[in-house]
C-alpha cells in the first residue's frame, strides 16, 4: 500500500513548501523512498487527486471545537461549516476566532477533545504556530478533493484516504521532545535529538508501538538530519501514523467510531483507548 505523510503549511513557498514523504507498506515493513516538496497549493491539490489506493496523514487540524461551532452558529456538519468558513473568507474567519471568548471557561482558545488527549494546541490559534490558518486553507481543499476523509466522509475505494496526523505523538513514543529550530546555542542539541529520533525509527521499537518496522533510504535519512526546521522529519513521522491507520482500516482507520464528527480525531495508537 502506498503511504504518505505530509507536513502542511497554510502559505507554501519555495522557501517553506508543503513537505510530502512517500513510501510503501509491504507486510510489516514501511519503507520511505523519497521526500517531495510542494511549493504551492495547486501542487497539494493535485496530490489529493492522485489515483488511489493510498493513505496519507496530514499535520493540521481538520476540524474546530464543537463549542466554538455552536456558539458561532456555524452549520452543524463538518462539510457545512468548512463550506461556510470558505464563503465568509479568511479575514472574517480570523476576526471571528480572535474575537471569540468563552464565558464559561474564561478562555479565548478552545481545544477539541482529541487536542486535550494529545496535548496539542488549539486549532483556533492564529499566531506563531498558526494552525487556525492551516485549518482554513487545508480543510476546504480536503472538502473539494475526491478523498475519503476519516471520520468525516467516505468515498470510493479507488481514491486516497486521508487522516489527521500529529508527528509529536510519534516523537513522544521515541522519547524525543525538542528536535527542530531553536536558538543558536540549542542547535547542536536539536540535531542530536533528530539523530536520536531517526535511530529510534530504524530500530525495532516502532514495531512495538505501531506494529511495523521502518526503512528509510540513505538520502531521506540525510535530508531529515540536516533539515533544522524538522519539516522532512515531521512528514516521515506522519507517514508512520498513516501506515498505522492503514493497518487499522477494518476498525475505522484507528479512529473511534464514537468520536465527535464535528471535531475529528488524530490517528495514533496512543489515543485509541482514551
């Protein structure tokens, strides 16, 4: 089965492209053969239309918190509110999120249930790590794609299957936390962390956590070690989650059947029983 992992950005350029790791899951071995760079949204949209079957995990929040959706009176289906957000446009969307305040909790930034379990940031966040903008840009492309989007939409088996990924959960399973960017005096430690994470990927440990071993061709190893931003490594980690999701395909790709279908879910074994 073709497996893909994608590190997403809401405003791709040649300097900061969307990063796509591609490989094959053969039996219980995931081999990552190459990392592709997609410098614009048209390239990403074309990828989503590539003939299946394939499974991809993409690193951005596919949904928003239920309470936000209800309070702003958005349509109460994923397809409905993604279409609504596209129609109102980015500037109004940003104003709605930045102007939101939940009187019950005293919070401006809400999290989905899965964000609380994964300890990921709010999908409403617009600054620093602007996952709110990533949702705005990415969800509407998913909506107009032919893909099956778990848990929101099913399509024909000859199309791609997309799940939400979160590479930090794979890094956490490896015991690695900070492996990208950082201050100048932190760069050596971050490189060591990337080396440690890659060493874990190539060991027998992923078979315990994810159910398969991983093989990376030498050029991918080199690229992941040298990429201080961690985008290539994040794409590889998402591919690990995509491969795990494929192995769980008879169980809704590892996503709980009772998860909130307005919010969505992250595909990772650490969240399966929570």
